[in-house]
C-alpha cells in the first residue's frame, strides 16, 4: 500500500489503541469482575430454595410466586449501567473532540508522525470510523452480563460474527484494494 499509507495505519492504530481500546477494555474487565461477583452472590442466595438460571429470570413465568425475584434483588446490572454511562461519556467526548473538529485528529496524527501527508490520511481514517467506537464502547460493557450468565451464548455470537463477517470481509476485500487511494474504502469495514 505504500509507505505513507502504512505509516498512517500505524498512527491510526496508535490513536485507536491508546485512547479508545485499552481504556475501554480496562473498564470492560472491571465491569466483568463486579458483575461476576454479583451474579455469584445472587446464585448462592437463590440456590437455597431452588436452582435459578438466567432463562428463568428472563421469563419469570417458570418461577413460583414465592420464588420471584424482587426488584431490589437485581443489583447485577448496576455496574453495567454505570460503566455504560462512563464509556458513553468518554466516547462521545472523543467523538466530538477528534471527529467533529477535524483539526484535532490531524494535530494528534501530525504530532505522532511528524508528517503532513500521513496526518491527513490518519485523520481521515479516524473521522470515518470513530462513530463505531461509540458502539464498541457501550456493547463491550453490555456483554459483561452475557459473560457472567450465559457464556455459551456470548461465544456463539462472537464465533458467528468472526466467521460470518470478519473472515469473508478480510478475504474478499483484499482483492479490491489496489492502492493507497482506494484501500481505506475497503479496510474501514473490517477495522
């Protein structure tokens, strides 16, 4: 793809991992810990009467009236909601700062690369996909509930997404990108 595009890709990844992926992943792991502990406490408290599965909680019809769960007992989701608000606040701030204000992403990319051409390409990359990171930040926090309660469901969804979307895109799109001028048109779909 050429040296300029490769350098811009490296700068884009440095920005993406440095200010989006690593902090959101840390928040995700913290949320997983709190949700996992609360789910374990909930199951331990409820197991005295009978075994409770997440499916039972979701449907509520299979639980006897005396075994129904009180609203105050559902504290499992409070870390998820808190982390979603934190992630959404951070990502919307970054979205406004780096995508809407075009010169911010350019200045950061220029600082990292010390090249005007690389900074233009990297800031264009950032503006094209930053909205995806808002969705990524919130969904990575919401998945904590699936990981704690229905890990098989999460595994199935992840496997389907990677095999059904990411792999075909990676295989097919590499044949269409002929040079630096049209590479990002296809690469942004699999970032």
